[in-house]
C-alpha cells in the first residue's frame, strides 16, 4: 500500500427527531474511502448515548431500532438505566456499533473492522464504552424470517459459522463478550 492508498474516514451525524433526544443522542455514519479513490467502499453506523442524560434509551430504540435490535435489550433495563453489569463500569458515553459494511472486494480482509474500530476511537471521550453484536447483516424484509432464527439447522449453519468467526475477530480487536453475544470494549 502506498501513501496514496491510505484509508480515510469521513463522518456524518443524524440526530433523533424526538425533541428529548435531539441534543443527547445521535447516529453517526463513518464512510471509508482511500486517498487515491474517493469512492466510498464501506460504512460503519454508530449511535452515541450518554448514560443518565438520555431519557430511556431502550424505549427510544424500541421505536427506532435501526439494526440495533439486540443491543438495547441487553444493555438497558426496562426503565432505560444500564443493566447492573454495565452500570458498575460507569461509562461516560456508549458507542453502539449498529453495522459495518464494506464492498465485496474489501470483505474478508479485516479492513472494515479495523476502520470501524478506528471510527469508534475517534468518537470516544474518556470513559467511553463501545458495544457491538457481531453478526452478519441480513438483507430481508421485516416480515421475512431471519435464517439465523430458522428451526432448520442446514439453513442456520452458515449464519452460526459467520457469527463465530466475527466474534473471534472482534475479540482480536479487544472486545469481550458481555452477555447474549453482545460485546463491549472500553475505548478511553
């Protein structure tokens, strides 16, 4: 790789429309590209939540989950407070990694994961905690069954294998399993 092929990250933020969340939580998209070719080849979507300042994040994520269907149920109690295991960590900021996607030619090389971790680090403040759920992204409609939830082991096996590989890869970047296959890492 030459200097002209350096990887670059650009950020775009979207704030929740709910008036109570407008100043307290936001969803960021980190776009990945190279200096030589400014075509975006991947993205990471990251939601920032300030514990204690954001009114009941779990109920808001129930209404607008994006791809964060599992993470809010694992890290937030019904009342929106952090579950005891995370509360004792006392994070100043939660960075919820919603998704990482790279174009086919970059898949399997670890580029998207490394850039996503760097994007998380750049958004972090002292005491920040990154949270992710290592699983493949599925392209299916809301009423279509997810192959990972199938009762047929032959349909489910590729997803289970992919999840195991992704979990191992995220562990190599410093993440550890917190609960129910949701992983965390202290960033700063």
